[in-house]
């Protein structure tokens, strides 16, 4: 045990120098690692700040916030416009049904017709054209909620149903 504690001052100095050398190598490795990380951070910073020239971060953030506010306002305008268009579209003719038929036995070629033109609420009108050898007549009847206050012929009812069916088919295939 006495031999362990009986180190000379030269041996102690040598041990301290070795420990110092090891400590210097560790610090050098840490320094190299930190420089590498700092260079990466500088590169990211320079890329982020490129093109700003004389602007500071506060001005940049103000600019970005104003751009975001402009986009939000424009989106609100677009949403309002879309809602306006959708409300108007409900009243436009969306459902069309056509039925051709032969009104009289002695006239060939299904020259008579009924056309139903309806909006999304089944409001609109039916136009019927009756063709005979000597004359042709056209009639129109208003439709509200898919019904008319005037008596409808079988072909007119069929045209209304055809218009509704065509709309449903088109709606589910798109």
C-alpha cells in the first residue's frame, strides 16, 4: 500500500500531463462537433434569410401576416361567391325530360312531344306539342313541386318523371 502512495513528483506530473492530453483531445473532438453543427445552422440561417437584404425579422413577420390575412379575406370572398352561385343554381333548370309520342292513330312518326323543364325543387313547366295532319298546337303548364294545378296528360307526367330520373342518374354517376 505504501508503494501506491509513494509516487515521485515526476510520475505525478507525467500522469497529470497524460490526463491533460486526454482532456484536450476530448475538448478538441467536442469543438469539431460543435463547429460542424454551427456550420449547418449557419447554412440554414443563410438560406432562410436569403433575399431579405435590408429587412429585419419583424418586417418579414408583418409581411407574412398581412399575406395570410389577404388570403383569408380572398377565401371568404370566394366562399360567399360560391354560396351565391349555389343559391341561384337551385332556381336554374337542372332537370330535363323529353317524351315523343304519336297523338293520333292516323299520323305516323311520333311527331308530338312533351318536354319537362324543372329546377332543383321540381318547379318549372311542361311544354307539349300536339301534331295533327292539318294543324299543330303547343301548350305550356306550370309545375310547382312536381305537380301542376292543371290536369296533366300521361305523356306530360312521363316527361316530368323522366326529368327527375335523368337528374338522379346524372347526380349519382358524377
